[in-house]
């Protein structure tokens, strides 16, 4: 692992380990053009799970805006996953997470994994596990005492992934169109 400056100026370890399946590093504003399409791909995948998750017509613009906002927010973590070997220096994945307060519960600070997306070619081989462990470590460094993950209820692949790693449902969000 090596140390580098994160988007808010803090020093963070990144996955520049030669055994790591990808090189994981704090994202920068220069990465937004490569990260936004990955975020859009994830949101379009979410749309397949539930029609209430229909993406907006301006989703690409919104993805750039959200990433820009997150990079400026010291409570947010945005990571760029770069490929290795022939895909070295190519961004192949994105992680978005943030720390937020839980005013009624202990621990009081929650690390929320909002998005993890990796191009299909780079999945498996322990990459998801690696992204999760590094994101969890960074959330803990930012003060989180619990880590949660948000994903569509009908995404059984995500549910199994997180359950296999000790996550369990603690709340539910129900919706209907009006």
C-alpha cells in the first residue's frame, strides 16, 4: 500500500499493492469524465431491477454534478479503480460512499456505500471484496462506526454479496408512484 493525498487533502492508503486486482485511489476532478459513465451504467442497471428507479434523461449531466459535489465534500469518499496489466491507468470502476450522522443510534456515525460499480470484465477474482474492504477502511478512518450499503431491494446479486460479508438488512425503504 502507498499513501496519497485524498480529494479533501487527507492522506489515505491506496491499493497500489502489486497483488491487488485493481489499483484503487482517491478520485480527482480530472477523473469525472471517466467516472460519470460508470455511474450511469450502474443507475441504468438499477433501472432494470425496478421501474421506480427509472433514470432521468439528463442522467449523465447529473452524474458529473454529483461526482463534482462529492469530491468537494469532506464527508464523501470517491474512489477510482484502475485496471492492471493491459488496462493499467484505465478507470474500470467507481466507488461512492459518505459518512453521515445517526442522531438516534450508537454508533453515531455511519459509513454508507452508495455506489460500487466495476466493468464486467474486471469482476470476480476478489475485486468486489477488495473494493469493499478498502472502502470500509476509509469510512472507518473518516469516523464511521458502522458501515451500510444502499442498493435496489431486488438486486439479489448485491444482497448475496453483502450478506456473505456479514451485512444484514436493518431498515427498508418502500415506495410507490403518485
